[in-house]
């Protein structure tokens, strides 16, 4: 299934693919991190990992406990002792194209807020292709050194690190009592070539590349072997520190240099994305002349206090990203274009290609994104590929890195056949024949068939029973399709409620499910048991299972935390009045403002929720479902000593020390809810300069009002 684009995978195919990817990536992690003999290139590895992330994003209910997206590196080798890192050694998110860098810089400004463009400094440093290392000093003496390992626990290679002359065994007087310097152990290209020449002269097997040789040399159980390998080191980061000798990333690099550590001379400091990108391309030009291997450039927010505010995602920091060098491209012929219909009715064009090997993987399909992309237009109408459209029969350039799914990045016009005609995107659904319309401002065309479109209906049922929704074991892809297409009313499942009435209908039917091939009495009883176990369900799972457009697992959890019970949620949504389109003075009613104040729920998501509940048929389906199941009250986990647990907070006026997004995230972290409007339900108003009507209303209602500084004092963040 590797040649099937992510947006074409069925639920069952996605599940099988994630299983295969978990095993494959674990194997390559072992080959790379432990055995130092990788079988695929970095670009091929990145493509596999990105495909895994893309499938998980589309099917979050299928995320495995051993998912590669939750891992860093590989488990330590048994031959070495283990060291638990005082601070985890996390990996970085990747950028592959210049636009990704622009997005990264933009995301930093959006999260922090209140900072003028060009005011945030970033460091840019070559990404060394070596072995990550954490070296610990206590009272200035080197006491241990450990590899990254799985990010939490690494291999104790202290004796081997002591053989590297570039790494000081003792730091100067006056350093903090605990210092962990992190960086990359590598072998210079010149030393690698010399070593291979010597190995060849001795009739021994030569090594593959400097990175693997360095890693293998460092993992020698006999440190005397390591000492002969001329390993080197670049310092660029740190772990546990009992005191910080500088307040910027660039300053810390200078401190490391003064302490006697080698630091990369190409590390520089910039203020704009364009400057970072220019430095990246400059390093790319110099790359062949460097005496060490690099596979990209790492950008980091320079100020350490801003790094702290930005914080971390589950496995990577928000304040850093690795801009990787391009992967391989290849040319092939576009044989056809198919249209796939998703759960929300989206018509997605997929390129069917003459099979071609790109980076060691055979590619037969590629994404074409949407109809504008085929025409050579971007999301804002800008020209792509200098306006060249894509036609069946074209010779096209395929790229696997830079996008999770293989994509067509350009067309070779000079090879276009004479009979090639511009592709006409369908205006009817290829599955049900309903009109396919494109709403204003959207790039996607959608089938209007809704419930009569079998492609959408089947996918919605599959979504409803998926792992992070109702998680009903025994209702896999094939079973859902069987029940949906069953003509017997005693077997048919066309709506979620039908799942919970199946057992009762079977009691009065002559057509027994247990007598149908593929089921049997035992499996049927297990299915009923699994269904009945979901008659009470967590509110977040219930909301996610409804399949409301834009309400994925994360947004469902946000809504559940914000409203706590389904009755409160439903009442609020049914009473919500959205602003009139185009009327800037219309802010919607209080319920709308409360809904859009929930973190991550902007006007687009909110409108999708409101429109879902405005549809009478949806309310009928919901009523039938609620007659069978009970959504449970959402339990909110937070610090027990938080002074604002359960309170509703309104931030108004100009916040000077944090962005509105950061304020909302902070309130939620401490167990409170951030609202966009003041009402009798409001517990606290944080008012900055320029606060207007919300402040006046809070005063009228006698609600407690504090300043931004008092807010930080209240939650103990200052």
C-alpha cells in the first residue's frame, strides 16, 4: 500500500499501513542508531516518517502505542550501561521548502504576540550528520556521557568520549556546579577517507560513510579502538544546568567556545525568515567543500526566555525547526487522474503515474491537492509552476520529500503530447452523481449528496466506530460496508443509532447474523458486548464521533473541556447566532462569542458546528442516537493547587506580556476557561490598556477585575 496516497487510504488500509510503518521505522532506527549501518537514505527515512505522521493526522483514532511519532531514536544497546537524561533529548520538526520556514517564523510571532516584525532573533546552524551526545560535568569535572538513545535513556559511553581530544575533561573555574553540554560527535571526511585507505591496504572491509563510522567507533566496547578513530565534536545545546551563563542561544554558543568546546563557525544570528533562508542556501552551496557531512540547517529562537514561553509539543520544541536539504526527484508520465470522495464530501484529485522509483521507493500515485493546483494556481490565486497546468499524458516531476504524500511539483512542457487537453474537474460526484460545489474562499470542491452519497455515509460510520471515537471492536471496514449495504432491515446500519438497535432487531428477525458467513455466534456475541460497552461514552469521544467538519480529536477535547456536559454544549450551540457574513459590526450573540473563545475554535470551526446543528436531519439522527447512548461529563485534569480551577476568565484590552492565544492556553493549563465575552458566568476579568465595553460590563456586574501583572502573580508565573 506504500504507493497509495494517504488521502486515498481506507480505514483498514491505514491501520495496516501504520502497523507496517511502525515495524519498518523501528527496524531502520535500530540499523541507524544502534547498529550504525542504515539501509536507506535520510530522505527515504524522512519520507516514511512523514507518511506515518500524515496517516495519523487523517486517522488519529489509529495512533499506536508504539507509534514512531512518539519515539526519538532507538533503545540503548545492551552492551553499555544506561543513563537517564535529566532533560529529554527531543528531536526537531522538519522544514523542506522555503515556505515552511516562513510558516515557522510566522507561528513564533503568532504565539508570542505583541512583538513587532523583525524583533525576534533566530540562530541558524548547520545540522551535523553525526551522533547526538550529552556530556555531563559536576563541579567542572566530566562525569558521564550518553547517546540520545530513545530520548529519555541513552547509552553510557563515558570512557569512549574521554578519548576525543576536542572534548575537555575539566571546565574552567567558575562554571555552574552542574553542566550538561550537548552536541554532535562526527568524523571528518578527510579522516574517513584516510581510514578507508588504511582498511583497504590491510585487506579489510571499508566503511560506508563518516556518520556510521563515527557512531560505530563511539560504540566500541573497547575504548582503545575509539581512540584510534579521530572523532570530533561540535557543541550546540545543553541539558541540565544549575545556572545559566547566558540568556540567548547565541550567547550560550559563545560560552561553550570559551569553555574549550568546538562550535560550528557557520552558526549565525538573523532577524527575518528571508535572512535564514539566504543563509541556508549559502550553506547549501558551501556544503560540498565542508570537511563534515550536514543534512540541513537548524533555526532556533535566540532569546532563552522566549524559548521558555514557546515551550514544547509532545516530542519537539515550538522554538526550533530543522530545514532539511532537498530529497530526490524523478520524472514520469501522468497516465490518468482519479477523484476520491472523502467523509466530508471533498473531491480530491489523485495522479495515476507510470511507476517510477524515487529515493528507492516505487511511486505510482501522487497528490494533486485540488482543482486549482492542477490549473497552476495557488491558494490565493498566485501562479504555480509559472502558470503551467497539469494534463493527462504530461511528463511530470515527482518529489517525495517536502510533502508527506508524493506530489507533482512541475511539468515538462517541451514533452507535452499534442493531444493533451486541459483537465476538466468534475462538477458532479463520481460516486452518487450529486452536484459538487465549491464554496467561496475554499480550494476544495465538495459533493452535496450528503447522506445519499454512499462514499460519505460509509466513511462517516467508519469514523463513528473508530478508535478515538466510539471504538467499537468488531466493526471494522469490511463489517461496516456489509451492514451498510445490507438490504434486510434487521441487518442494516445506516446511522449511528442503528448500531445500538442491531441486537434488538436481530431478536425479532428470521435472518440471524450468526448464520451469515464471516460472523458466527461467538463473534456476534462479542460484537454486541462491544456495542453495549459504549452506551456510556466520554463527551470528547462522542463529539469527535459525530464527524462534524473541522472537529477532529483535538477540537472535540477542547469543546468537551469548555462545556463539560453534552446538554450544556447542545443548548449553547442551538442558541448560537453567528455574525452576518460581511457585516464587520456584527459580533454574533454571546453564545457565539463563548464558542469562538474556546482555544482552537475560530469562526470557521464554530460555523461548521452551528451549521451541523441547524440541519434538521442531523438533529433527528442525534436524537435517535441519544436515545441509545449517554455522553458522560468531561473530567478536567489540572493542578490541584491552581487558584483558578473551574473559573471563567475574560482577557480584554491590550495584553502587553503575552498574546491572546498564549493567555488562553495559560488559562486552560491552570484549569480555567477563557471566554470572549463578559456575562454573569464570568469569574474574573484580566484588563489591559484600552479595555472598553467588556471592562464596563464587568464593573456593572461586580466581577473581579485585575491587571495583567496581577494575573501572573495570581497563577504564580511571575
